[in-house]
C-alpha cells in the first residue's frame, strides 16, 4: 500500500463523510446543495500537481474571503445565520481539500470534518448521519496516525536533507513507498476506534439524557404532507401517490405468520364537512379541545380495556401539519414509552373539528403512541344531533342537475342509508377509472366533469363525488383524508406507510338497529386504494433493511431520552433479579451461562493459548524477510559510520553533500591518501550490503571492523600486510 496514496484516500473519505450530512440534511437551499456537491467532487478529483501550483495557493487565499463576503450579504438579506454558518464551513472544507499541501493541511481537513459532524447533529440526525458518523469514527484513527507519520517525515526531512549515510532524502519517494505501512498496520490502527466507540456508547447509555428542546438553535425540518391542512383543493391532490418517503410505521395486534405483504387499514387523519364548490373542501368549525398529556390513557370514545381491545403501536415521523393518525374503531390513545415524574413529555394533544387529533408545537422528533381498538362485536354509538346533521347534508347551489339526478337514479328503490351508500360505492368503483392525471381538475365544476365527461380521476374525485351523491340522497357524509395502509417490513416486523399511501375516502352516518355511527366507505377502484407495494428483488431488500435500521436508529439513538434510559435500567434490574432467583442455593448470584456461551469462551481460551505457545516456540529464523533485511541494513550503516569516523581522524572528513562511495572514489583520484584504496573497497562492500541486498556474514563483519581499526590507527607493518578485500 502506497503511503501517500493511502493517506490521501483516508483524509478525502473523512472530508466527504463530514460534508455529506450537511448537504443531505435538507436545511440548505437546493442551489447551495448542488454547488457544494459539485465542489466536493471537484476537490476530490484535484491532482497533486494542481495542489502544488501557484493557482492553488491563490485559490486557498482568495476564495474563502469571497465566500465569507457573500454569506455576510445573504445574512443582511435575512438568511438564517445557522444555515449560512454551516454552508460556509462546508465550502471552507471543499477549498481546503482542493488546495491541500502536506500533512498540516490534511490535519486541518480532519478537524473540519469533525466540526461538520457536530453541525450535522443539529441539522439532521437520521440514519444517513449515523452511517457517516460510524464511518468517521472507524477511519479517523488511521487517518490521524498517517497524518502524524507524514508530518514527521516532512518535518525531519526538508528539501535537500540527507540521511545518516550522506545520501539525499527523497520525501516523494517515501510517500510512494509500499514499505512504510501495510494492510495489517492500517487495519489494526483503524480498529483502535472500536474501544472508543464502546466506551462512548457506554457513556451514552449511562449518562443522564437531555431533551432536544435544550438546543436553542435546533433546526428540524418536518415532512410536508398534502391533504391534512384546513382546506383541500381537488386540483392539487394526487401527485404524491408515487412519493416513497416514510411517514408512519405501525405494528397491528395478532399478526399472522407469515404476515401479509400489504395491509389496508385506512388510517384516519382529518375530515371535511363543507364543500364550497369548484372542488374545494373546508371545515365549518375551528374549535379545539385539549385532551391531556402523557402519563394516562386518553379516552377517545371510552377508556381502554386491555383484556379485549386490540393494540396498535405507531411511530409517526415529523409531519406538517401535526396530525395524529388513527385506525378504524379507535377508542383510546396512550403515549408509549412514558414514565411518570420525568420532565420529558410529548406535546399536549387536542381534538379539533371532525374528530381530528393534533399535537401542539412544532414537530421535532418521532412520536410513538399506542391506539386501543374496540373488538368487532362492540357497537360504538356516535350521536348526531339534528343541528349537526344539517352540516353533513349541505350542498352547493351550483351542483348540476344531472349530478342530482344521478344520485336518485343510483339509490332508487333502496330504503336504508347503508344500502344507498353501498350502491353509490359500487357504481363509482366499477364504472370509473383511477388515474393521477386528474383530467377534470381544471374545470369549472370538476365533479360534474368527472361523473359525466372524463369518468377518471384520483381518490379525491371519487370520495368527493360519493359524499355529494350521498348528501343528495339525504345521507349525512363527510370527506376523510389519511393513509390507506402500509407494506410489511420483514426485517423490522412492522408495516411501513409512505407519503405515496395518502388516500381519501368517505364516512357516512348510518343508523341501524337503534345504533348510529360513522361508517367508512371507499369508492376508489382497488388499483388506487392499495398501499404502495414493496420494491421486489435486491433493491427492495436493501430498502427494507435500510428502513429497519433507520427505525432502530430513531428509536434507540435519536429518541433515547430519560424515560427510555430509566426503562432500560428497570429491565436490567428485573433480568438480574430473575437470574438470581433462578440460580440454585450455594452457587452464587451470577447470571447462569448457557452451553453456547461456555463453548465460545472455551474456544477463545484455546485459540489464545495456542497462539501464545506458537509465539514462544517460534525459532529465531522465523523472522520475516523484511525484518532480516532491516537488520542487515542497520549493521551495514553502523560499520560505515565507524569507517567514516576513522577517515575523519586521518584528516579525510566527508562533506555532508557527498555520498560515501563517491567520497572514497575522490580519495582514490587524489592519489595522496595511502588508505584510499582500502576505504574504497570497504565503502563498496557497505553499498552492496546497504542497498544491493548482499548481506554481510559474521566473518565479514569482523573483517570489516578490523580493517577500519587499521585505518584509524595506522601501523606501517599492518598497512604493508593488509591485502585488498574481495
């Protein structure tokens, strides 16, 4: 592995891992995101030749000042300070990445990447940020060690520096070398992050939690959803059908095995009672009633009965508007994972017009709540006074005559309201076509055009048409918006509801057998009244895995608060107590170990013992070729230093800029040194051992040292009898 290239790749990866959480958070304008991504790609592709050029130096000096001036002007124009600061920090990283020269700049890149990850915790804490954080922690130790090594090389060996033997040090050659680091060294260095991650995770679990609301500069961005505000326009609904963004995860009770791949549940969000004509729905009332906070069951129609009620578990992503979604026959709500006496509470819950449930405050985290559902045999009476009944029979004056006639034609001869509703539902779902194109959306009377001209539209056209036809047939009705259901995630064991599962249907007030209540009818053809199917094949599997991991990240990391922490402590205490009770008297109070654990521990112990014995019994000759070569080079260098000292003592000092072999050749050429020939022979043998890979035997080492001693302390008789070395 080339030292310089490996170091460059690691630092570039860390820089990208720091910038990506910022540009993908959704907090920055789209133009800024595109420019930052393009700049990041360009910086990663910048060549070393450009980085060493004069243009790179000018870029590093001028561009940050220009960017700072632009950001100041945008701040004066009213742009948010936090977004501008984060955007400038990301741009600064890109400039440094494109113009870096040497280890000092690489260390600045690593520091900026760490600061970007800190900023990412404010902008976005999703699973994408989690992957970037894990990658940074894994690669940072290796990058820091290599940066330190490179800085030592560049600091100790300046331009023109020479090693101890007098040879010039080629720093680029060291950076290109494959012998400085190896795969094992790099892997073990990066694995140093594992103890750090474990220690940090322990602190994360044990240290008391603080709420997200304490971050005064918090900047959350909720998913904007159509159809749950105070008004609905038919011409603007339906295009979200293909949006795969996750909005809800839920677990139904009594799930069979295997679970159905899709579940039609019709999660009710909000409803509208007033049709203004022209395809517009609104509400006549804006009254809200506060229901309560966490810590107690919140009755919707009655108190829950866990013995007979079904229990649905919901996780709602931050959504705007702040609407809670309920399954049919919901009777009570409970905030999940809540503890009394803790300062961390979800926002207050209010019930608005048309039984719409909302939570107050801006959405800043995933909400978890449980819904109790009445059993099928229980009748849920919902009174509809006469003064309220009029609202649900209201029709616009401009409703066409042929629309009114169609309602009577479809319900002629039917006595009960239930029969009328079923007949209208059957006609619409079988005789009309579902499409997202909404060909009637721009018409003056879109419902009339839908019923008699285009005969095609999205779910809002079907539900609006049925509601108006029911009202003409004297059946109270209202238009409902929500989500049709979800697709099953086999990795997480939950159903995923996406933005594209948004749907609209009808609730009709039906009286039968002395009871009355709102009954759901869905006139949309089955092709448009089904949850989005899961993507098949490899892509679908990866998406399910990613969504399951995302749920775990949101629940156990982002949503890890004081109640969750206390719940975890209580579970650990209960587990320890159960293990103590299950242990036999006299065997202590430790947790019993199963056979798999004992086998694993024994295997690890045997492997460790075998490795220790192998290390103890390995012969000295078992050293690697690299170690042997390094030892030979070290011995040769020590012998040359002895020879150089001896020559200096005889008055022949070597200049620092002249290599050993060339120096002894110069001594021979001068012809005035009696030991010049002997010194040249020894220098040649040193060069062969030091650079040629020809090792010195033990006898040759002793002979080399003897000849150096002769040169150091000249003896005419010794010089006369000394023979040239081979």
